[in-house]
C-alpha cells in the first residue's frame, strides 16, 4: 500500500500540513494510483464502471487524468448493500458505520484497523487546527452508534491526548449540568443543537458566556455565518466548522483553522477534492462554486472514486495551512427548493431570520401546493428576550421577514411568528423543511 507514514496523532502541526504544493501533488498522484488500482482489482462495481468508461488505473499520469473516470453516487452504494463496495475481505473489516436509510437502503461503510487509525489521526489534526490541545476536556454531544459523528470525534480527541466526556446527544438538562460541573474546554455537536443547549442554560438561570467552553467544532449539517455569529456571541467562544461525511470517512475530512476561520482546509494527503457543475458533471476550476466530489487516497476497506457529495462549495488556495480550502457548505444540490421557478436554499432564509433581533434561530419551512401553485410558509419563533412582547411584535416581525425574503431571494412567503418552544427541537441534525407537496 502507498501509505507508509505513521498514524499516531501529533500535538504539533504535521509537516505535511505546511508542505509545498509540489510535495502535496506528488504524494496525491502516488496515492491516487494505488487507490484506483486497489478499487479496480477488488470492487466489482469499479471494475465494471471503469471498463464501461474505457479507463484503466494505469491511465493516470497526473491528477488531471482523474476527471476521465466515472463518478460514484449514493445510489451506487445502495445498490451494493450491504458489503458489495468493500475492497478487503469482510474478516479484515473491524467496524462498520451506516446512514439512517430514511430514503431507501442505508449506505454501509467499512473500516480496517489502519482506516480507524488514520481517521483518528485526522480528527486529532482537525481538533488541533480548531484550537484543541492535549489535556483539554472535550464534551462530545454528537450521537454515538452507526452515525459516524460521536465515535469519530471520540477517537480523535483521545488520539490528541484529551480527556473525553462521551455524553452523546439528547438529555439537554444533563448536557448543561455536565458542562457546568466538568468545565470542558471544547464541545463537539451539531450547530442547531448547540442553540438548544443555550436555551437550556438560560432556562436554568445560567449565563452561557460564563461557562468554560472556549471552542466548539460544529458539523453534520449546513449552517450559516449568521448562526456562527449567534453561537459565538451567545457563548463567547470560537465556533469552528468541521466537515465530513460517513461515505468518505466521517468527520475530519476538512476543518477550519482557529487562526483564520476563513474556510475549511481539506486534508489533501488523504482526500482529493474536485468541484463539478451539479447539472452536467463538468469539472470546474478552483474559485467556482459547484458540487463537491471526493476521492479517497488511503482508505483500505472502502475506497471511493469521485464521490458526488451533493454539497455545494468551492475550492480556494490554502492560508493557515498549505492544503486547499473549501467554503463552508451552506446547502446541498438536493436540498434546493424550487418555489414558482425560483431556487431557494434554507440557509438563505436562515440568514434573514438571524439578522432580525426579534427572531430566534428556531424555524421551519413548510412547502405545499395550493390551487396548482407552490407555496412556502415560514414558521419562526420569537426570541426568549422578546417573549413578553410577543403579541405586539409578531405581526410586524412577520411582515418584515416576508418583505426581506421577497426582496433578497425573490420568493413570496407567508410568515408565522410563534411563541418560544413551538418549533420542535432536534437532538442532532435539525429538520428545517417539511415538503407537503403531492408526489406526481
């Protein structure tokens, strides 16, 4: 196998994080050749797909040659359920994770012992980039189990030399009590659930800004810059974006650096990113926004070739690290709503909600069809600080938000401002859209 470097975590910046672009590219080419050959020789899907496209692993001489290879989709993974995409014998797989499967068969991901070690080290690297250091106490409120978030964060924090508090999701009152009593330095959780934790702080009469947390690493769902500001102001801490997805490895594919917070550095020694036009699949240059693709470079059990994430982003040169940055993901190509011919992402409405001091970041978008026309209702809560004035402000706040959505996005919406606690809270990924339109 190409990967011969050690997989133990480092308390310091690793040399590869500040290597020259030529060094990184040379490493990527070598590892890409190994990955393509490994996938072609051991996964029937890839052998069929490569042969049908008229390409072969030996065709790769440079990174540009990868664009000739076919992409991989979630449907490909589902069709190979459960273990058809594994590139090693099942007896070498020490762990499996899987998606929820709410829209069909789950996608199943396997890991060898070496894969787990690499994942742990990359999560440790991400934690360090986000401000974590050995001996920190890390409070993990991601869910544990088949979801990759909890265990990925857990192994990475331990690899960095931190003390882990494996709380998992839910039991919000207990979350606050443990944060108060154990005084963790770092929290790892979805951004939407962090705001639920903030509500519980206030319910208990506690000031979130007075707690011990100095940094949060947030992922598993798109979140806006406005939500970052909300979290940072509420807790007086750094809010760092952490990116990953179970099919690629889990959390730890890329992470922001606390020094700059200007985009997520992709750990390019293990994952090769591309941007394509989501409609045509055409490759796009760095700087242009499109759909993010990843090719794994070192995974043994579950190599992925040009996997279509459906996440929308763009790539830029590195800053705090040499490796390229990806923009914060604020939407997915399959999350886009089309309302009367206008494209709309939930994050656009979220930005406008958070810009209004009267409104809380607890909202729901309800899409329906009436008289053959699509409609969008925005249900949003009043902020707890304005609860006493709810009767007076709900109508003007609703009018103002509807006006701003129409002006900024171009969609006519109906807005209902509701009392505190009306919108259902999520203990993990927030559900922001309910689509009631009939399926044609």
